């Protein structure tokens, strides 16, 4: 008697994900894509770093808010591994133009700055802990004199953009930045107090040619 050929039956499979609405890894509120950072070659190339605050963090453009930034900047200046040459403090973000000796020093000291700053902000807000920074910092290399010139202008005059958006006119040096100690403006502005903090803005002297003199090839900073 001839045997019937066996036929393999399909078993129902419980599939997860797939091409359906809502499938896959859930999206997060991350604002800065976790892609590879641009290659950093040390003291020859400065960077423009931006740190954004998490939702609910108090406005930084106040004396108590600025004091948190000032505290972290002074600590980094004392360590001398991360040189913050220019900066500005906005309501919910910080702009820093920085130098570091190498990639490892940049990474570690930016992390250290963020931790020290966040602890100070949480103390200011009267809470033991809490998220302060929305995400890791965003960094952009400034490999040419023109890019450095544009970055300095953007950072030191950043408050003018926000003031114009709020309907406030007039040019004044921003006390919540390193502008009061900057000496290469090509315009006359209202002189603000030396700083919103306890003393002059805690900035460091640059080492790179680009931040020392290279950017001056494109003239002084103007609005």
C-alpha cells in the first residue's frame, strides 16, 4: 500500500511589531540626534556648544539663574582643561565658544560642566534632584576664521534677536554674557554692568590662532 506524502502545515505565528501603526521602538523626546560627533582635533579648532534646558527649569536670565552658570564656568576655568572663551545665557539655553586640548578633555569637561551646573540649578529650585539639561550638548566645529567670526557675533549678540522678537528695541551689551569684557565691537552700545554675577564674566584666554586673531581678518563684530 502506498503511503501518502506528508504535508507540513503552517502554524499560526504570534508576530510583534511589523508594518503597522505604532510598531517599532517608541519615539523619545530627544532633541539632539545621537549621531557621531564631528571630529575634533584639539587646540587648533574651537567649537560652538549649545546646551538646552529641560522643560520646567526656571529662567536663567536672572541673578540667581546666572549664578549657576557663573559657578560652573569658574570651576572649569580653574581646571584649565576646557576653555570657555565666549558665552551667553538665554532663558532656556546656553551658548559657549570653547577650546580643549583634545577630544577626551572636551568630552569629560563638558560632562563635568553639565553635572556641576545641573546640581546648582536643582539647589536653586529647592529640589534634591531633577532633570536640568534637555539632552547632551550640541557641538559645531569652527574650522575657519569666517565661521569663528560668525559664531562670536551670534553668541555675543544673541540677546538682540530675542529682544527684537519680544518687541524691545535698542542695542546694549548683554550682562548675561561675556560681551561686557569683549573689546572688538564695531559699534557704540549702551554699557551694561560688568556682569550679572559677582564679578567679571569668568572666561578664559584662547590658545588657538582662530580665536586669538584669525577671526579679526573679517573685521570687528557688528549687529
